[in-house]
C-alpha cells in the first residue's frame, strides 16, 4: 500500500478517476504521495536540525535564530538541487 501511495501523483486521485486497493478482504481508496512527502520533509528537517545543533560552533552560530537560518538553507530546494548537480556532475 505504501509503495502505491508513494508513486501516486495527486492529479491521478480526482473524483472521477480514483482507484481502490484491496487487501485481506477490505478495500480502501488509494491516496497520493503528499502525506508521505510531508513526513519525509519533517524527518529530513529534524535530522538537519540535530546536526546543526550539535555542530553549531562549526556553523558559527550561537543562537536559535542563526541555527534556524542554517537549517532553512540546508533543507531548501535550491540547496538540494545545487548539491545534486555537483554530485552528479551535471554542470
């Protein structure tokens, strides 16, 4: 079920085009990946927050505002994209 949910785009689950998943005699309407995406974002944010907190001297921040800025920068889409481009040598 989770795999199907993770691979289902929100535009596929509309009122006129939904599908059901049946397992063990019970059926439920399939969901899209947005719920899992939110959970994944929260987990990544938590892990990065812990790393920044533990290594705050390395990031040269001493207050919560500075740590929040570092975490926000680390988990931003543009930062992830830049790292992906560099690691995959797409430049």
